[in-house]
């Protein structure tokens, strides 16, 4: 091949958007970043690499589909791409595959498969999967419960400073059991480490500890700070508690019914029964919102479906007091 022909071929490859060499992981990461920002050429290149069997490209194409960045959001498409990479031993894809199986609603949900893929990743030493595997085993999700095995995986994760592992181990120490002696001060230290690592459940628990002074020096200011952080990350109980604080003007916060409603709604939309009930009462009383009997009953029904005892009683009374509808023939149902 002449030098001129070689140069022409390289130019043709470049114009076609095809690299003349196998892409490195670093190059694929940069391509994926551009694709996530809506660069169509980068997306085409990422898809080409993934179709050609580039493991890291398969993984990042799955990531884009999970978040709907640069491509339509699709858990099923993400699962397909993660599966390709996971079968070739890509650990993050194994973990992400498990997350989809565990948390996605509908036909993709498969607790047994989630547990199996978390285990596959955990056995490589992947701390995030170790924590999630321990959590599933403790709950008996996707297989039998086993407190000893759950504790072992959680301890392995926490030993790697994984926030979720620290949170889970902290909660075991806080309650005692599963072969762990109750240690409130030790639990508080672990939970605060997890909270600093941005685990939202740990942030909520640390807020409770600071609010009560249990195992930690009482501080309303720190309690409120951690509660706000957890709520901002979508922790539904933290959102509900923050709504209560704004409604009642606690911790030095000025009472604000509208802010209370905002946080209540965020919590209620995550199917938290206490928030659904409180939002229903707000509509019934016209507190922070316009009074609306239909909205009030709608939220009460949601709370009742999620087992809220007072909501169940209110809905029962409302429904029993309503006149029965008539059929076209005049007879009552």
C-alpha cells in the first residue's frame, strides 16, 4: 500500500466517524459524556462501539438509557446493554443490572435475579454490591433470610468505607442483634460517616440522633441540617418530618404552611402513608392549599390503600355516608 493510499484510507475512516484503532476506555468515557449532552455523532460512535462488542461502550450505553440522557429513557434497553457487559465480567454492569431487577416496577422486577447479580459483583469485592446483597439477605428478598450471612457482607462493605455498608452496619449496632452487640455511640459514628458519604437514609437517621441526643451530643441545628440534606435527596420520611417542622415552626424555623405542603407532597408522591394522610387533611382544612374535598378524599384513599389506620376509618365513614347510585332502571346498587 502506498503512503498516499494509506493517508486517503485514514482520511476516509475519519470522515466516516470510525476510529482507525480500538478505542481506549478513556476515549469511550469522553464519547459517552458527549453523547449524554445530546451530541448525535458521539452517540452514533458509542452505539457502533457497543455493537462491535466494546464492553465499556455497552456499559455506558446502558447508563445513558437508565438516565434518559442523549437517548430515550428505557430500563429494558439499559438492562440489555448491562447484560452484555455483565456477562463479560464488567462489575459495575453486574451491579447496575441487579439494581434494575430489584427496583424497576413491572415485568423487569425480579428479586431473585437481583440477588444473584449482586452476589456475582460482591464476590469480586465490589463494596456497593456487598452492601445491597447484605440488605437483601437480611430482608429475605429474592431468597431465604440469613442474618449471619447478611452481617458478613455488610461488614465487608463497611470495611471498604462504602456509605451504604456503613449505614447498614450502623443500624445493626443501633438495634443490636444479628450477632452484633448494641452500641449506640459506635452506631452514631458509623451513621455519620455514611451520612457524610451522602447516603440519604443515614442522613435521616443522623438527624434523628442529633434531635434526640441518642449516642451523640444533642444539637437541633445539626438535626435540621441533616434532615434538610436527606429531604433534598428524596428521603421520604425526612421530607415528611421537614414538612412537620415548617408547619409547626420548630427548631427555630418560621412556620410556613406553603413550604410544609411542598415537602408533604414530595413525600406523599413516594407513597408514604403518613404524608398522604397529612396532605389529605390539609386539603380538607384548606391549610396551605385551597380547600378541596375531592383532593382531600383522593389523598385519604391513597393513604388508606397504604394501610394508614386513620385514613381507612375516614374513607369508610365517607363512603358509608354517600347515597348509593341508581341504575338506569331505577333500582339501587
